[in-house]
């Protein structure tokens, strides 16, 4: 053992060195435990203080509207909350807790309560959460009947509308066929008249041959003669005026104006011109008398006056008389033949005009017939397209009906489809298309035939001028110009003219009639006869009583739609003048309006007029389409919209609506008109107009209610139309009336008249439904014969929707359509208007606390005292703890 003696004290030193850190660690652990324990105590105290603050919620909003909201400012609550906080920290008020505060020695340095920005109740996310939480235990009882039974009645609206629209499309296509028939018949009548009245080909052929002969013979000869005459200027060298005058007279006697183009007449007239030119060159025929008188005076001057004998005087008188006769005869014959050139021109013009008029009449008839055939063919093509379109639309209708049939909702529509299936497979629809092809072939052949005739007539030409198409004046001007050129170098007698004519007539182009097509009579064509039946003038002017009844239904429908679009009689409340700032103004909520098409049935109610009829159907379609568009999300209400169901039900159960005071035509007792929380709804400022405002958001309550009824009108019109389109009795009645109005010979008109009549029935029924809804009745959703009011049924039986239930659906659909923020904002508006003393814009749902607390430490304090003023000193002998927390409802 002696070997260890040299290490005496080493272990003590070692243990002393180890003991110091262990003591330090233990002390630090104690202090750390105190700090963490203090944090827990502070956190509990903070939550207790916040819970105490949250317990100060507005009792009115809680009791009446189910909302937990703080409307007292944090500044006002701050004093009490800090007391709650401190009492929780130090155990003040606890029994036997005199020394509790010495355990941790906690001291509050700072405390602040804050309302959390963004937690205001008007903010839609906050409001939505509170409503949903409130309705989770309230709503199931309210929603069971609506969700499980009634909404299912609306689920097939899309299929219903598609089937009805398909039938409407089909009926309009059938009427388009009828219109195409009428246009085709008009052109076919013109073509038929042209075909029947058009001359035989041989008659035209003979006229063209006659024209060729006359143009080559008479016209050419007359014009050549005339032009030669016009430019003839030859004269004699003889100065024997008497002989020249006598030669003119002798030649003129041979001119026969009744045969102006004869050789004798022409040559004689040329001789006349020869002598006349000579006479004119010598001063005229009167020179005979003047020369004689001058010579006589000269002779008397030479022999003396009065010296001539009686025989000489007599001889003188005879000579002068002879000359006078020559002069007179000259003038007489000159007058007789001076119209020769005009006679030639008239003769040629007569022939040209005659043949032009005749061939042109053939041409115009052929042109009219060709155009009529072309137009008829084009219109028959249109008929063909319309018939095919009608069959295509029928196939679509057939498919949509099959979808309805699969859902068990087709009704009589299936029988109607079967009727037209037979129509297109083995009835008139099938034979019409087949017979149409044969008629089109005949029309096409006629178009080709008349086109060929027209071409031949246009190609019969002389000097490039079409005899049939170019006017007489145009032709004559051309021919005269060519004749003038032709005779410039020719001789002056008939033979010379004939030589020129030989070349002249080579410019005549004659064409023989030939055609690869045939003229076909269409008078007895089967489809042409059918068109005459379909387009008989009596069509569309049948039974006046049926017309009056149908027009009356359409007029009543228009009147009821106008009434639904009126604001008269609804509660008047101006949300803009409520005297409070509406929360929706801060959330950007936008007002909406009902589609004007829902009640736009006003129009011309004339079942027999195509335009008015189509206009009425179009307006009905727009109304049904607008209603269906709004209901497009109905099938998603239960599947996708549980929260929306809660929100919509909250609005309906907390606020009033137009029929809240009515039930089955009776006025409800005041004590029954209460909200889901048990408060009277009659005290609300916008009584009977709140839910409608939540749905639409217009400042005028009357406008909001009107918008609702407009939409209800469209929805009821949709369902009533569906019944009218599928009911056996209504179909039979509509068919009989449509047949009487359209005339049985016009099967293509009957479908659209039936549709218009059915829609008229639906409109009248809808007017009755809206009246019942306004009285607080539930109206049968899907009608049958026992619930069709206009047929004597009771439309308040079976599965019904009253006004409030429709309003629930509309709110749900609107929420599904993305208008949640708008609806929540306007829900807050209703609360704000009813509670003007509570400012929802400053009321909040979450409370925050910020605090700073110090706790005294054991070891740290001793170290601090030991090293006070030295390097180990602490600025304070406590440990600070910062606390922040948020708590909400």
C-alpha cells in the first residue's frame, strides 16, 4: 500500500473538479425547469384571457343569426383581460394559494389584446364558416325532404329540353321544306308554261331558213342597190337638155317601186340617175323653157317686134307647149321615183325586223324557259337539301327521344317519332325524295334543250350581228356600212350588184338546230302534281275556330309572360337607402338580372302566318333555353354542393321572401312567421324581399322579386312544355287542330303548327302555375293528366315545389355557378339592415394577445448577486418570456 502514499490528495482534487460542473448543471436544470414551467403557465393564462374576451360575443347576433361575433373593441376590454391574465398567472383567488406566486415569481411587464385583421364577420370566408358550423346541427332536418325527394324531379331537365328542341328543329325543317316547295312550284309553273307553249323545232328551223334566204336575197340586194344609188354620180357629156330630159322620162316609166329589187327597176332607176345627173349639171330641166324664151326674144329683136306672121306664132306656141310638157313630165316622174332608195331601205328593214322579231321571240321564250329550268333545278336542289335536312333532324329527334325513353320519360313523344319514322321510310317523305330525283332529271333536260336552242339562235348571224338578239337598228347600221364599202369599186348595173352580192352574202352564218337534250313535258310529273297539292292556296287557311283558339293561347302566353316581367304589386324597399353601409359594398358584390328571354313571349300571335309562327316558337325556345341554362347545375346540388345547401338553407330559414306569409292560398299567422332561431321575420325592414335580394342583389326589392318570377316563369314553361310535348291527349288535340289549320294536303306544315299549339297550351298552363305560386301553393313539378290545370286537373297535387322551394334551388344553382361571394355578402347585408346598431364592418371573430412576463431564477440570481458590478454580473435578476397567440370562434 505504500506505493499509493505518494498520491495523497489527488482524488480529493479530482472530485472537487468534477463536483463543480455537476453542481452548475444541476442549478441550470432547476432554472430551465422554472422557465419552461413559466411558459406553460403564461400560455394557459393567455388562453384563459382570450376565452374570457371571446365570451363577450354579441348576444343578438348569436341568438338570432347564430353568429359568434365580437363587436366590442379590444381597447375597451383590455383592462379586464389583463386582470384575467394576471390572476391566472399568480393564482389569485385560489384557496390556500397565498404562496403560489412565489413558486414561479411571474411578473407581467406588457400585455396587449388585438382584434385580428381579416377576421371581420363580413368577410365571406369567415361568415361562410360560421354559417356552416351553425347549420350542421340545424340543416339536416330542414333539408331532408327537399334533397332526398324533390330535387331528383329536376335532374332530367337537360334531356327534356334537348328532346323538345330536337322536335322544334324537326318541325322547322319540315316547314322549310314547305317554303322550298312553294318557291320550286313558282319556277316550275313558269317552266311548264314555256315548255307547253314553245314552238316545234321544225317551225324554228323553217324560220331560220327563211331568214337566211331573205337576208341573202332581199336584204342584201336592197341594201347594195341603195348604197350604190346613194353614191352614183355618173352623167352624160351631151348638152342636149331636151333629149336628156326625155331620156329620164322614158327611163322613169320603167321604174316599178312595187318590185324595187328587180333588175328592170334597178337598171331603169340607174338610167334615171344618169339622165338626172346630166340634167342637173346643165342647170336643170327648167333651162329648156328659159333657153327657148331667150332665143325667141333674140329672134324678135332681129326681125322687129310684131313682124312675125300668124303661122310663125302658132309654131312658137306649139314648141313651147311641147317643152312645158317635157318639164312637167320630168318633175312628175322625178316625184314618183324619188322614194326608190327609201323603198329599198324599208324593204330591207322590214325583212330584218320581221325575222329579228320572230327569232327574238323564240329566243326570249327559250331564255325564259332556260332560266325557269335553271331556277327550278336550283330550287329543287334546295328542296332536296331541305328534305334531307328534315330527315337528319328527325334522326336527331329520334335519338333524343330514345334517351328520354331510357329514362322512362318519353310518354307519347315515342308514338309521334314512330309516326314520322314511317313517313320517311315508307310514306310521303320517302316517295317525295324519290319522285324529286325524276323531276330534277326532266328539268335538267329542259334546261339543256332550251340552252341549245338559245345558243343556235344567238349564232345565226350576218356580219357578226345576231339576227335574234341584236336589235333591228343595230343590224341595219352594220349592214348599211358594209354595203357602202362593198359597192365602192363595183359597176353601176344590176349584174355588177349581183357580183358584189355574191361576196356580200358570204358573211351570213347559218346554224342548223341540233341538241343532245330533249324537251320534256313536266305537266304530268308526279312530284310536280304533289307540289301543287302541297302548295294549294287553301293551305294555311283552314278552320277559323282552330286558328282563333291557337292564337288565343299564344296571346294568353304573351300576356302572362308580360305579367311575370312586371314589378307591380311587390314590396318596395330600396336597399341603397337603408341608412347603413352594406357589407357587400366592401366585398365587391355585383347585382345580376334575369334573362329577358325568360318572359319575352310578346310577339305577333298568328298561327297561320309562317313568320309570326316562327317568331313565337323562337321566343318560347329562348325562354325555355334560358331557364334550362339556369338549372344546368341542378344535378350537382346534392353531389357537389353540401356546403352550398347549408348556405342556401341558412338564407331561407333566417330571412323572409315574397310568399313567407302565405301557405296554400291562406295567410299564415304572425307567430308562425319566424326564423330558424325563433325570431319574428315580420320585424325585418325588407320583409318579404330579403332572400330575393340575396339571390339577385338589385337595389330595388321589386326588381329582385320580378327577376325571381321571370325565372320561375321560364322554369314552369319548360316543364309544362315537356308535358305538352309528351302527352297523348294534348298531342291528339294539337294534331287535329294543326291538320285543320294547315289542310291535310300539306303534311309538311302540320308539325310546326302542332309545336306552336303545344307551346301555347304550355304558356296558358304556366300562367296558372305562376298564379298559384304567388298564393303560396306548391305546384306539381312534372305534370300528368290529373295535374294539368287547363285540362281540369289540380296542379297543386303530387310532388310539388312552392315558391320557397324554388328559391332554395335557385340559390343553390347560383352558388354552384360561382356567385358564393355575392350571396354571402348580401346575406351580411340583410343582417346589417336588420341590426343597424351593430357594425358588421368592425365586428370581428378572432382575438390575439401579445404579452411579456418575467420569471425570477435561483442560480442566475445568486450568480448575479455574487458578481454584482463585476464581469459576471447580470443586468437583471429575472428571465424575460414573450408570449403571442390567436384564438377565434
